[in-house]
């Protein structure tokens, strides 16, 4: 039987470990991985939970969308495309709004949607080999459903650079702009995460939940976006997938060539 795309476990102290488990494609997300994250949130929501630690199995944390999956969704109906975008948004937002602290441990590549995932986490620790990129525009797509979280994490000014260039940047730059909180050696990544978990467990759980909720309510960025605004982002995200630019971008990926873009008239 194929391995589950998402694994999760819960310690007797209420520390959940959620592991993205598609290492053969660098943990790129597809429909099954999205549903796996949602299932993990559903299951853990019924348990005595204190902290969630998010990890990626293998060399890379999360390489964004599986473009082969995106290309299979693209020809489907607008309603089916919107459903795929909504599920993706819900997976990130469920992580974002968990009433317990979330800690992401990042190694290797963290691209596209992966940057949105870590922006939705409370604490992010990166290995010194981590690389980041908000890649969607390279493939004729947009990062619509993670732009609010990214704006909260790194600010509009940095999003206007990195979401427009799609360039890669390293762990120290990610720390400088606020995408990650701490950079450690790859060998120390798990122990650094354990240290933060111990600090969180020393604090009162109800006070932690209220502090997180108040911080999000006080945000001037993405965390305060209302349901109608998010619904619009989902529509934009799914519609962009069905454009001629997206078709060209995905073809350029499959054919390992640069995209052939036309200037807007």
C-alpha cells in the first residue's frame, strides 16, 4: 500500500507531530496531502492538545504545489478548480487558527505554498540549508490564498519583492525579513524544536490560546481578512489556474524550459 501523505502522532504530554510524507516529490502538495492535513487537524482537534510541531519527511520541507496535480485539475470545471483552491486554503487556515501554538521545522526547500504554511505557524525554525521562494508567478499562477499570511509574516514590502521575482533566498535572509525566527544547523533542528516545545509547555494553555487569538485579532494584515475577502481570494486563485498563462507556465515546467510570455496589451 502507498504511504500516507501525512503522518501524525500525539505524545502523552499533548505534543502533536504532523509530518508531510511525500519525500519522493519533495513533499509537494496534491489533493491527497491537503486532505491528509485536514484529517490530521480533525483528529487532533478531538484530543488533549498542547502544541503542534510540523515537519517534512526527507531532504525538503515542502516544495509547494505538485504541478502535475495542478495540471490535472486545471482542465476540470471552474467549480472543481474552486473546490481545490478552497481545500488548500482551508488546510492552511486550519493550521493558522489552531488554538494551540504551532512550530514549523524547515529543512531544504520551502517553496510556493510551503512559505504560506510556515507563515501560518506561530514559530518557525529553519536549518541553515533551507531555501525559500514564492514561486507561483513563474508558472503563470498566483499565491492568492497565502498572500495574507505572507503579508502578516514578512510585510507587504517584502511580499512585493519576493512574490513578484520568484527568486530563491536562504535561511539567513528568511530570518532577516521575518519568515523564520531562528536558524540552526541541520543537525540541531530537532533539538532546537524540542527546546521551544519545552518553553511552550511551561506556559498556561488557556493563556496561550487567548494570547494567540488576541494577536491575530490585532493584526493589520492577513489574519484579519474576513470570510468574504477570503472567498474572493479562493476564486482568484482557482481562476488563474485556468488561464492561458497558466497553461504556458505548466508546459514550461513539464518541458524544462523558460516560459514564453507575451506583454499585456
